[in-house]
C-alpha cells in the first residue's frame, strides 16, 4: 500500500491536478500526505462494467482492446468515473476526448516524487516556478509548446529509436530555430480553442484566433518540410495546406469580431443575406436621422433641434426650452430635461419600431448562425487536435535547438551496453545563473558502478550529482545536453536521496523521510537505474549513521548494482574502494588560504583529505570565538579517538592541538583598532590588564 501511495504522490506532483476524484467509501487514510483536494463520487461510478460501457459508448467502439485497456480493469473503472465527472461538471458531452492512452512502465524512465522535487524539473524545492529546468528550456512561442515541454520533462522515454528522431530534428533546427520561432509566434493556443469548441464555450475571438493561426501555419509547414529530418517532415505533413476549417471561419467570422456574441458584430458581411439586410437597416439609420433633422429644422424654424438616439429612450427629437413654443402639434413629449424637451413624431416612431426590431432580429440571427458554425466545426475537432499536437512538438524541438545553440550543448549518443560517460558535464540551470561554471567528467560502466564522492560542504557535490541526472534526463526527452559529449547506456529509473526535510503532517521526522526514500531506492533500483545518494545517515548518531551508510553502499554495490553517485562526509567509507573493484573514490577539490576556504569545484580522483567543516562555518559568519573553541575541541576529540582506536589510514594527519589562550588574547582577536576612539582604547587597556591577571 505504501508503494501505491508513493506512486500516486509522484503522479499527482507531475500532473498537478486541481482535484482528485475518489470513491466516497475510500478511507482518507489511504491518501494521507497527499495535499490535492479530493472530490468524492459514489462507488458505483467506479464500477468496471459500467465504466467500460460508458467508455465504449463515448468512443463508439465495441470494446477497449483497440486502446490496449481491455486488461486494465482498475484503470478502466477510474477512466469511466473521470469521464462521467467531466460530463457532469461541463454540462456537455466532451467530444474532444476521442481516445484512451495507456502508458506502459517499460516505455518511460520512472521517477518518484522525491526525484522530481530534488531535480527541480518544473518547480524549485521552495515551490517557485524558477529557476528550474523547465523555466530554462521554455522559450516556446506557444502555450501548447510550454505545456508539452513540461509533459516531456516528466515523461523521459527509453526508446532510443524515437529519441534519435527527436535529436535529428533538433540538429536540423539548429540553423533555423529563429525562423521557426518567428512563424510559430503568430499561432494561438489551438489546443485550448479546440477544447472550447468541443464544449461549445468558444468565444468569437477564439474562432478568429483559430482562423488566423491556421492561416499562419502555411509558413510553418513550408519551413518544417524544407529541413532534413524525418520527424520534422512528418510533423509538416500533419499541418494543413488548405484547411477547410480556415475557409469556414474566414467566410463566417469578421476580421475583428466583438468580444461577446451578445454585442453583435461577429458574423462576417456577405455570409448571410438576411443578416446583411437587417444590418443595412441599422446602417441607413444615420442617414435617415440626418435627413429628418434637416427637414424638421426647415419646417419648424427651430435652430436648436436635434434628432438623436440612446439605448434607454430610443429615438427622439430634442428642442431647447427657449424654443419649445415653436414645437408643432404633431410632436408628442417623450421626456423633460432641465434645459430641453424631447419629443417623438409618428414618422420617427414608425422608423424606431423598424430599426429596433431589425437590431434584435440581427442579434438573434447572429447567435443562431454562430451556434450552427460550432456544429459544423465539431466534425473537425480530431483534425484540429492533431494539428495542435504537431505545432506543440515543433515548438518544443525548436526550443531545444535554441538552448543547444545558446548553451553549446552536445548531441548525446546511446549505446546498448551499461555506460554513463559524460565529458565536461555542466548543471544546465546553475550554469545559467553563475558567471563561470566548472565542468566535470563522469565515467560509470559495468566495471565502475559506484562513485564515492567526498569533499567540503559547499564544494559542489550535490550540484555534480544533480547535473549527471539532468544530463541523463535531457538526453531521454530528446534534447541536446550541457556537455562536450555524453554516451549513455540503458536507463530504466532515476532515484535521488538529496537534502533534509521533514513531513510533520505525515508524522515523519527528517531522518524517517531520509530512510523511507532510501528504502524505496534499495527495494526498486535495478542495474539500469541511476541513483543519487547525498549524505545518507547524517540524521542520527555518528556510529548509527556510519553503519547505515556503509551497509547501504554495500547493498547498492552487491545487490542493486545501479549506477550510483554516493556523496558522504564519512571518510571511513572510502575504504570500500579497496574492497570492491566497482567502487571508485572521487572528491571535490578545495584549498585553504589564510584561514579561508577556496572551493575549486573540480572533481578529482581519490578521497578528500579533510571536510573543511570549520572553514565553511567561518565562511557562513559563525563568530570567531566559536570557531576557535571548535578547533580546540576538535583537536581533543581527534586525540581521544586516536588513543582508543587504530587511526584511519585514509584520514589526513590530525593537526597539532592549539595552545590554550589567555582570555585577553581572545579579546584582542575581537577588536579592530581602527574603530577605537582614544577613550575606548584607554578603557580597553584596563580591560585587557584585568583579563591578563
């Protein structure tokens, strides 16, 4: 059950649904720790037979075998419940849902919720939208492309043939990605508009945007067809040459329609003779009023007379009160104002009835014509969805090409044998945020499966591990990678155990979360998995943690045999390289200069000589007296440890203990003579004399 909840949490984190639909007889304890809002439905809506009947009726099929779902009863029950839920909430049949898609576990590289979170694919660990891998790559011209990019990042493929097609498309787009982006910049969100058409909620400007987008696709199609790529040529073939939908919309919808149908001004001139006639009556209204005003001024001699119209009072003749005594007998008072009187005549009343009736009839006819247009678009929904998918894929591939060109990314190479060989790899997100990034190599194979990484905090161990996972991930979504070269063997899963966090709502401490994630790795990682383990065992006592880290590392070597990057501060673990040929020691280099640490961020062979913990603490701003006390206590601990046990042959020589200092010396270290006034200096002198005694 725990494994099921872990998988569900991972999928919810990937999909980020607004609501989770569950049977109302399901205990909420099963979803403990999942924060997504829950919508309870009657259990019978999840009934397998009822769901199968509802799905086959909706898709117009005899069974679900054509979708590969005939042997997935639980999934069929859930799909049927979701379909009925969509129908009830939208109030219409969702015709744009035209098929089921079954995701096979063997087709994708699987990642659990912790891995997605730690790699910061679409959201940072703090929950922000950037800087993430998605925010770095997302230069898509369309919203469809941005959504598909997020989908691809969470669905890395294992099929090397399909990936080679994507890489070939990126390679072909490298010299032309700017042209493709410029063409796609004229394309609206066809996918969303198609959904609105299917749900009959599309507004006039949605249809005009769809028309203009289909018109713009001719340039996109020609450009994609001209490039040397089988995938791009295939996508180009989906794009229409002479779209019937575009013709239909061009004939029916005005170039710049009104925002809302109720305002009129949506249906194009010439589309309906009846509508044109009714509009002509409204258009002639202005000429009629001008002629009537001129005629009435001449007849009555009232120079201030005006013939006007408003939506509240309709048509009227306005006369100032100073000339109201000249009003003829056939004028009938309609409204009295402070400085004027408004009248209506039989002739004006007759025209008003005709004009207003024409306006109402025109609005009603436009609504009818618009509804008919939506009906005529319904058979083209499947075609529009395919067009939207092709445009989105072309947009993402173009974004990959842009990032490859700007970031000097290399095309990865896939091989059938176990191998992860990355030359001058870089963390794509960190590289974009810093002025200069230090690139590092990674070499893993069947004979070299585990890298034991040591080095100082802040030295770059976590960045180094994450960059290898991200390079592997990018290669498996079809992108080029931030490295000079990358040769990658079969990968089935990516696991990460990085960082420290608790789960207070779920009743799990930081160490419990760490061990839960570790257990998931040990129970599920295979020889084709990529595992990142960072500081495992640090959440408990020293000896407990060391024993656990040692046993976990041995299990990963002996049982799982996964590609493993294992970062630790337990120098005792470096002896594993002498016991297992598949283990290699590497470290992130750093040097100390004048009590300061300088991080070199370069991966070198062999274990680190020391952890530089006190130097990092000093860099963080820990007071100098605390650092000096810590150094003295560290020397005492190391001397005691050396007296009790045989010293570690891989450890650096213990530094000589610092002599006990007089409190006056400590006080001198804390002052800055340049900041003392004469008075303060005299007082300090008396204070030092007192401390010295």
